[in-house]
């Protein structure tokens, strides 16, 4: 039976890797699986996709580079911002902790810049490989689907453009991983005569990262990064299966042209209202005089659920995050003091905003953050400030 470790890292853009001199891996097998992917997905590859095997040390080196490249700012500032808002407890070796975690999960990844996918040495053993080559077929079909997506979506450019919109980036990744996982499942079902939708229903939870044993997560890895890894596969697959059921693969083709814009859309389905624009002042320097702006971001409904869920029951956290219609946060460094931030969250009306405000206050009482906050509702918006002047110039 396959172990459920067939997935690459969530939230990481695997970009440039020198490809010169690499020997192609199993070209005949690649061609065979490519044809299966084409048959399931209904799109042809423009050209063959090469594969390369990496040893674990080289894979780890590349992975470290890509973790850093995928963050909007240097790692120490990025992790400090996550800790400031309450997503994690920071530590000086957080990058190494994350690297250990991701390196233990990744067995293969597609890189859009050299247009090549890489298989880590020993991948079939990690995936529970067998003499029939089922595990490698699953890995190959998943990563080849990413190559097909890349031909149409230009993934490297899209991921770079979303470095300061992590919610939209997670939504895009949920589409990509959900689609790749569904194609992988359907390629596998081609080998089962008479396989029905019922069989697909049974296979889906077994072949998503949500089924990974959490006992394999190294000590010290913040739950935020673990849940963020699983989300695009588990929720992405559910989202894509619903879309295909509604309109066939043509519905996914439409989403290639217009990808989901938020994790709220992944959670609640399409169509979903687009995130509200212009939630931060035009003059960001006026918010925090004398402080250095680090970056801006969108937190999104999924991450708000997680944040509240650190202190509140899951159902209460989900209810308080519902009705999300957009948010933006700006992070600042005020010298030697803890990080400052200005966060505006918009909801679909004052009632939803009131519910979120009450839940956030309750969560902060149970799990305070390092810098005292002011939390204030303004109509359908909730504004959260920490480490900023009492009177903030917002416009």
C-alpha cells in the first residue's frame, strides 16, 4: 500500500536550478505517463518534460534556497512577522526547523524555470514503492500535471507576483495541487477495470497530504506551517473535484484563465466575491512615523481561521472568519522593539465584523501577542493596530 508522502512543499516556489549536464530520468516511462496525463486532462504537452534524480544533500540545498526565495522578506523578518500577529512562536533556528520538516516530506518537485521535474533519491521507497512501479507512476503523473499547468499559466511569473499576497498564492496553489492530485488519482484508476466514482471517493482521502501521519512531523515545527502544507492538497482536491463535477475539465480550463483569488473561494466554492481593494492607506509611511515598512500582505480566511483556532474551538473560529471579503496588513520595524502592524479586515456586513471582533478579543485574552493591540470595528471593517501611534493617519 502506498504511504501518503507524494507531495511537494506548499507555499514554496521552486524556481531556477541549473539543468546543464543532467541526465534524463526514465524517458520511456515519462513518455508513457505523459500520455496518460494527456488522456485524463484533455490537453497535449507542447514538448516532452525531462526528469532528473537528485541526491538528498543536493535536494536539501535547493530546498533551502527556494524556501528563502519564496518568502517576501529575509527569513528572520518573515518569521518575526508571523510571530507578531500570533501565528507561531518564533525561534532563532526556525529556518532549519522548517527545512528539516519539508525535506522529510518532499519526494519530487517540478521546477518551471528549467521546465524539469526532480525526483529525490529514494523517492519510491519513501512513497512505499512496489515492483509494479505504481508509486513512481503516481509521482510522475502528479508532477507532469504541474508541467502541463506551467505551459499554460507560466507558474514562475505568477508565483513571484504573489509574494505579498500569501492568501491569493495559497488559493492558486490549492487549484494547482488539487488538479494535480485529481489527475494522479484518475491516472491510477485507469489501471482498475470498471472503476467508478465511488472508488475515486475512497481513494481521494488516501492520496492527499491531509492523510499524512502527523506523528512524522519533527518536534518544534509550528502547527501553522504543517496545516499550510496540507491545505492545498486536501481542500484543493475537494475544490477541484466539485468544479469538475459541475462543469467537467472545461471548468478547470476556465480557472486556468481566471484562478481563484482567495482561500475563501477555495473553502466556499466558486463563484465567490473578489477581495476588496484599497484597504491600506496610499501613504503607508504616515501610519508609522519613524518606523521602517517591511512588507504588506493579505492574511485571508483560512489563516484567520487558523489564528483564531489557536485559542478557540474550530467551529467558533470558522464562524468568526466567515463573511471575509478582504484584508491587508502592513508590517513595520520600530527599531529594537517588537514588530508593529496595521491590519484592516473587511467583512460582508457589520454583523460579521462584530462577530470577528469579539472572537479576536476572546482569542487574544487566551493567547496574548507580544505587542499590545487596539481592536476596533468600523462598519463592516475591523482594524487591528499594534506598536503604532494612538491616532493613525489612514488616508
